[in-house]
């Protein structure tokens, strides 16, 4: 469970968000995506405003001017194979053209955090599934809708892979064959070398694109502070905190050059320096709620410690009882063995020895059980028993000293 340290400390600043964060980080994830990069990407581009702003600000003008972004709608369908759901995150929109023609265009968003030579083949599979669904929904099918494939990349090095599908074939392929092979080109945004000043649009879109860009950076802490500051521009304070949750979740689970303690310090410093100016109405509520949460956590830890101590005590009693039972079973076995051996060897029940034997400890009984095989006469058995009944001299002295000490007291 990532981020517990950061969230339990940082978010002591906010009652509403602190409570929701604590609940969030103590419940299982329901999203099928296990890759945090893919999850941030999907969370971002499932927001209609983020997708619309992205298409407006980042697509080449010859493309963006063709699209009537007021008609942009998310498609509920996913075209990922169920077995691959935890590895890929397609996001699909459809939009009308600005020329008024009754023609919709599918826009397929795909994300990569590492160079993937086969992304064009992956996109082609998605496109074929989109067209298969169109065929099922539109009868009779007249034309296939165009699909515009977009790839957003933020790996540690620049993208050098050919964006043409035919780049997957051998460069030695005879040119006469190429016209008969499938081909298309995907549009790519390579954040690894994209200038910061060109990252524009909705502030949430800016923050998340910058986060994707700098997640591998050695100065991630510095960049993260700058990214969080963007959230201060949001007019709604509670909304800003919800987006801070998303940034923290991603940063804690992916950043290689910033520890949880580093992120904690960054957020605390930001709110201590600028919290009164930025969020004056809830700053005090955050601190108070944080103290209450901290006290409640302390009480819970005390209860947990007490419960654990009781469990350990109960376990110790059970172990002690089990040891006594095992010792009693061993004593009974030795007692039974002595009686049986004496009956066989001396042809007597020897009940007169029972009371004397029952006063012996387990170690003495086990010794006597072994000796019973070797002793030739009953008289020697009686002598061995008498010897075991008599405590050693040092034990007698110790017992005598204890008795004298008791009398003096």
C-alpha cells in the first residue's frame, strides 16, 4: 500500500480530503490497470475537458481545425483484450468534422512509458476491433469510419521508432511488394524532449503531462513542487485537493528520485509558506483535523498493542498448558512401563510402590524406567527407588536454607 506515510502526514492539512484519503488508501483498488503510468493516463484522458484541450493545443493545426471539438464524446467501449487489460489503456473518443458532413472520426489515445517497436501493430488491432464493432452496429455498413491514432510517450529517452506501420517490415523488402501491404502513420507526442513552455491548456492537463514528463528526472522533487503549484490556480479548493490526491498517488508509486519523506516535506513546506494566502478558509481546519486524526491513530495503536499483548499472553498460557500435558503423558508412559516391566520380571502387581512412584518427577521416572530392565532383583529396584526419593545434598541444603529464611521472616 503505497503512500501511507505521505498521506497520513501531508493530508493532516485537510478534514474532508484527509478522511477520504485515509479511506482510499485502506481499500483495495478496483481499477483493472496495475501500471500506475497507464492509470494516470486513463484518468486524465477520460476527462472530456482534458481530451478536448489536448486535441486543441497539441494536434497539428491541419488536423485540429478539421475536428468540431464541441461534438467530442467519450466512447464507452474498450478494445483491449481481457488478458492484456493490466498492461494497456486505450481511450477512445468520436468527433464530428467541422465541414458539416455527417461523418464521425474515432480518436484513439494510447500511452507508452517506454519505447515500443510494436505499438503500430497494437494500434492496428484496436482499429480492426473498432471497425468490427461498427460493422455490427451499422447494417448495412457503407464505409469504415476513420480512426486517428495518437500516442503519448514519456520514456527516459527520445522516441526513435518509425511511426509508419510499414516500418515494421524489413528495409530490404522489394518495393514492388509495399503497395500491397497495410500502412498507416500514428501521431506521436514525445514528452521526453517537449519544451515546458509549450505544455499549455487546462491546468490539470498541464500538471499531469508535466508529471509524466518528469517522473524519471533526478530533480523530480523540484519539478513536483512546481507541478503542485499549478493546482493553486484552481478556483475550487476541494477540487484542487482531489487532483493533489491523483498527483501524490502517482508520484509515490513511480518516482525513482524522490522518497515518500521528500514528497511529504515538499507538500508541507508549500502549505506552510503559501497556505494562508492560497487557501485561508480551510488551512486551520486542516491542522485541527490532522491533530484529531493523529490522536485517533494513536489511540488505535494503543488498542492494537493491548490486544496483541493479550493474544501473546493467551498464546503463552496455551503453550504452557500444552507443555504440562506433554509432560504428564510422558510421566504416565514411564509409570505404565515400570509397572508392566516389574510384573513381567517379578510376577507381582507391586501396588505398594504406586504412591512412592507418583511423588517422583518425570526425569526420575524416565531414569527408573530404563533401570528396571537392568536391575536383577526387586531389592535393587527398591534401593534405586529409595535413592531417587532422597534429594541430593545440595538440594537439601538449599531447602533447609529456604526454610530458615522463612522462619526468620
